[in-house]
């Protein structure tokens, strides 16, 4: 995905890394790299008994600049270790200015990384590059040629973020794009598009054409943008049928000196078929929605592993965090916990992966539906009531409401996962919310059960001040003034049994556990 680069002179070198436990805001369950900038999750794959998660990374500062691929691995989605870097910018090549988002795949059992390389003046027009790895996924070498150049699609203003999939035994790839269109009255506009390639030869792709554009009314409603960033195209069960889900980041180009805007992540659900006449797949959307309604979520990647589809997202630092504060702490961003995706009558919902239960420590006792968590808070909370997370000041008053969701019915529940400065609300029957919060000295988080429901209702929008649609310049905090949207580091964690409500019993209120930071594995 694209972003304004921090000038080289502003890329602040970091001092010796500080211990994570010395920083009350460091999300130690979500990232193992103690310093530097992190954004989009990339190259997620399980290989030879270990999970590998790559991500956009600048280890030299808390700014987006000369991005390479950071790397960590885990045997169980709980304990993680730092691994050697993946692709890094190479002077004089197609990735001289950055190794942007992409995926991992196995070709004849050999790991390969497929990503957007950027160089030259227009970083919006990227080229697809491929690296081949060894069995350990610690050593990488580039394939000699560009796998896919910028296609000759009329009016193209940007293309990036390859994703690989199969349809009717065809080995295909898609990228997000923006296309300039001129109306009959001469006015111009930019529409988002999903473009497809045949990648039968991973080293040399063949362009096929347009799968979907934002001119489709359902796509226009649910993923309004000028370019769809980090598109993911996966098949999920919905009752007794299988349906295709396309997710896309809502990118809009900055004009007249304004920064680009990252406006959250939408999705559409529909049928994907092969168009024999066009020689290209076509997606026909039927419904859609928002992947995560919180203000601090973007650029998710979906990894299909057996019968489950797991999503990681990027969570930037939040509007209450300044660039100066990020520079002082020496790091910016994290990934969400991994989530399992499913469809419920066309609604895309998320659940924490069951492996995360291994993080549970002591049970926490609430006080009549209220749980005060000293900072830095690391906890899992479950309830069938509505639930609200508040930031509480040193005087005991509410500073602000961080997140809220309404009550659920039947066997459904809401899971709240807190790790220092990141809060994830995962209702089993509504849209998730991801929010960043950085308690000051003397402040703490409070989780409250709301009985029969909340004022906001299920999957509520948090208001214009917190909505995901007005985030701009998120890769260069200098353009944001006092409100910073940094992001992206990564360290998931894992456990088991998180979808088993049997531990909750039949009553209402809260059930909670502290979450323990595991040793590196």
C-alpha cells in the first residue's frame, strides 16, 4: 500500500532498545520487535510446523520510511520470536524505495514471498517482485525479473498489494488499483478496481483484466474509495453455501497538498465466476459491510489454513497520540491478535483464535459487573451483556469512552482483549472494533457490563471523532498535527478454547482473566 514517505533527514535513528516492560503502553502480546515502525501484516503462512508473520517495518525510527519486511515466527500462535528480515530495498532495482505489501506462498514446497516493489517518482505504480526462501525461511534471494509490471489498463493511477488464490483450478492473483474515468460531461473521477493476473508461472504473470470496480453499486456502498488497498479474496462458508468475500482498504488520494486518506476497511460478499468470453474472473457482489468499526484498524491480511481463515490487521497509534510521543517511545503500531473469520447470513464476523486461551493467567473478579484494570492492563473479558471500556482518570472520573457494544442474544457473546494500549472488541454476532488508548500516569481502564444493552447498540459507530472514515496521512505523522495514526507492528498471541462459552456459565455479568506475556519461542 502507498504512503507519504518521511524525508530521510527526519528518519530518527533509535537508541539501544528499551525493555518492553519499561513502557506501560507497549503491547507485548502483539509485537516482539521492541523498536521501530510497523504497519501492514504480510506474508502470513504456516510452514514446517511454524507460523511465520511478516510485516511492513522500519527498524530505524518510528516513521514510515524505506520499508522492508520484518519477520517473526511461532509454533503455536502464542509464543513468538524475532526472525531475520525478509526483503529489503535494493538500490537500482524495482524495490529501491520500499518493499511494500504482499503475501507468502509455497511453490513445490519452497517458500516464496510476493510483494509490491516501489521505486522512482510515482510510488503508487508498483511492480510485483518475488523472493525465494530456504526451508527455514531465514534466507531469501530475489527471482531475477519483475513478475508483473504495471498493466496497460486505461486511466490507471495506482496498483499494488498482490494477493494469490485459485478458482476452478486456475492459479490467479489480484491487486488493488485506481482508474481515472471521464464522464460524458467531461468531468473526471477516480474509481477503485480489482485487477487479475494468471500466475501459473510465479516468476512471470499474464494480465487478464478487471474483476470488479467501484462502479458496482454494492461495492460503491461498502468499499467507497479511489483505490482498494490490500485486497483479500477468500471463500467462506455461509450456512449451507460457500460465498466469496473481498476486503479492501479505502484509500483516497490527497489533492492540493493534502495527505492521502485511509478510510477503514470494507467488504463485499458475492459470487466469483470465470467469464469465458473475457478470459477473466468476475465478482458479483450481493451484500457487504465493514470489517472492523473501530478507528484504529487497517490493511488486514487473511491466511487460509485448512478449514479456517485467519485475519491479522494493522492498528496504528491512534488520534490521541502525537508524533513526538511516538518518537519518544521509539516504536509505532502493532498487529491485532489473529482472528478467525466466518459469515452469518452475509455478515462478516470475527472470533479470537482458540489458541489464545493459553495466555490466560489468574481469573479476575469484577465488582457487580465493573472491572478496574491497573495499567498496563492485559486481560481477556467475556460477557453476554453489553460492554463498555472507559478510560478512568486519577480522580476516578471517566476521561472518555474507549469502546462500547450492545448485548448479544442466545449463546453469542462479546470478547474484549486488552494489551496495554490496544483494545479489541470481538462480538460473535456483530462487527469488531479495534481502538488504541494510552493511559497517562494515574489513569487506568475500566470494563463495565451494561446489562440488557448499551446506548450505542451492536457494532455501533463511535461517532465522527472516532469513525474510521477520516484518517489521513497515516504513514507520515508530520502531516497529522496533534492526532497521530501510526501503526503496524506485530506479534500475535495464541491460545485455545476461546470460542467455548462453557466457561462463562449461564449467567450474565463479566468473566475475566489476566493475560500473561509468554517467553519467546
